[in-house]
């Protein structure tokens, strides 16, 4: 079972008021209803959603849809549920047409807005499984008008929804894990929310550990390269009989660096402070290496100008 199916089945079992149910049904029918002469047809693939839509139609329109079950044998056998309505078709059609004019002002309460979004998600929504791929929730609409309606509603809740064209379809999607989590909270899909948050926390922790490891590796490489450059400078001074020009404290730092080329400035400072008669900090170590580097540069420049 996909995460989308799990979430939709949970949504199909949630309770809602009569007004919320009405807006949920109108949005669902806007996405999924087809009129054929004097008949309204609704095709579904999920038994739980079929049961919910059947009950909502019966409660709101006082009609009993006929349920037709067919078996689709493409790739694998699966059941297709078709709700057929031949009563009050014009009345239902008019209410669906009224749904096309719904906007932020028409939906007075937040609960009504959430119900409208929920109906669209049950009809045309998908969510990726966070354990196997990135965070992605989308609504795939055949009508651009509906897509813009839902995008406006999602933006009302500050969920940062985006809209793109995909062939003949219009897709409204959310990529942020935090925003998807917020939408699941609005849906009151507790079980799906807990699952999603568990995966999100695990992935965020894993990413943080990876970033820290990468930073540590980068710092180690930087420390190693810096140490190698300093060793080359110290060797240059010794090869050119310049080492004795350094003051005694700078010599101490240079000698310790030769013994411990892999240590960071702070580790060198701690070692010198603990084992030598010289208290020094990280900035002090850096200052001595600057003096060594400047002496090397000065000598090299003098050699270029034939001053030595």
C-alpha cells in the first residue's frame, strides 16, 4: 500500500460537520464527476473513498447512487468502482457549478477551506513516501481554474504551493517537508502525520550528521594543507640558514609543528602551554606562523632582486 493510499484511507474515515462535508463533496465532484446525458458518473479506485463519497451523496443530496464494480486487467487486476446517479442530476450539476465560483470569501471558516482542499486531495492528490524519496505532495487537475482555487487556499494557510503545467494537466505542488507536515495537521490525519514526522526527523538528523562529518573532513584537510605549507616554510628557513633569525618563542612553535604536523592551531597551543614554559593561545600560534611566512617571503623576494 502506498503512502498516498494510506493517507486517503485515513482521511476517508474522519468525521466532519454537514457544512464541511458539503464543501468536501463539491470539491471532489468538481474534480471527478462526469455527466453523461441524464446520468452522473463518478469513477474511483479506492473502496474507502467510494464508501465515503457514497455516504456524503446520500446525506447531502438524499439520493442513492448505484454502485457498479468492474475489474481492470491492465498490468494487474484491480477493482474499479463507479457511482451512477440518475436522480436530481440537474440539481447536483448546479451545485457543482456553484463550486466553480468558490473562493476565499465564499469559504467563511478555516474548517470549510480545509474541507474543500481535502475533497480535492481525495480526488486528485498524491503524496510521495518520505522514506523512499523526497518530500512532495501534489494535486493533478484537468481544469486550471480548480488548480488556482486550491493554490490560493493553500497559500492562505502559508503552505507555499507552486503551480506548473504538465502536458494537458495543471499541477499544484508542495515540496517543503515542513509545509506538507502542516497540511497533514490541518487534515487531522494523525497517523499519517506521525509516520511522516518520524521519517522527517530521522532524515533531518541523518543530514545533520552528514553535514557535520563533511565539515570535519573539510577542516581536517584544511589543517593538513596548512601544516604542510608551514613545514615547507620551516624547511626553507633551515635550508637557507635563516632559522636562527627567528625569536625563541617562534622557534618553539616551529619545532613543535615539525613534531606534530597534523595538529590544529588550538591543539598546538594546548600542547605548547602544557609542555613548554610558554603560555600561548590559538591566535598566538597563528601570529608566529605569520612571522615565519613573512620571513620566507622577504628572503625569496630578495633573492629575486639579487639582494642576497
